[in-house]
C-alpha cells in the first residue's frame, strides 16, 4: 500500500484557500474583478473563514516543525502560498468556491490531525468481516483450502 501524507496536503489546501479568501476582495477591487455576494456585502465573513483556515494549517505546520519536520513545515507554507497565488491571481476563481473549500480542508485537516487518517476511511460490513476472518486465520494458524483440481479422464 502506498503511504500518502493526507494531513500534509490538507494543510497546504487549508492555507492556500484561506489566503485566497483573505486577499481576494482587495485584489478584486483593485483589478475590478467580479465579487460574490459575501465578498461584496459581508467582507468580514470570508476574511474570518480564511483566517481560521490559515491558522489551522499554520498550527499543523508548526507542529511538524517542532517534531523535526523542518522541510515539511516549510513546504506546507510555500506550497500553500503558491496555491493561493495560482488560485487567486491566475485562475480568479478564489471568490466563491474557496468559501467551501477552505473550511472543508481545514475540517479534514483537524479530523486527520487529531483522530488519525483512519477516521477518514470508509468501512463496510464486508471489509470488517474480511478483517475478522484474517485475524481468526492468523490467530489459529488456519489457511484457506487449496482449490481442488478437476481430474480430466
């Protein structure tokens, strides 16, 4: 199985979309880009959502830094900034969709950071039965029966 560091990617997205939310309104006013209703009539709400998202991502990066992951923590900040620049300046889609993406990735980061990435896995009854069967086979030394070869006369 391939190991993927989901909280790392969630932190990058939380910081990137959060920065996009925080700085979209000033950029949109300066360059006369279209703004959504929240950015137009309630500018403090997108800024607050972006700030909370950035704080959660930054706290995770700081925790990585403290644990000895200096390069990982630096990469989170740099890639988050790069995502914000790409998302806002080049694509100009940061105004509305980031209102959904920033809190979603910040929430996923919070859950995976505090409860582990196994909290995000989807388990079915079938997968639980498969795991139970594997545990029983390992505990009692049982093996699956070899399929019988059909005899051809």
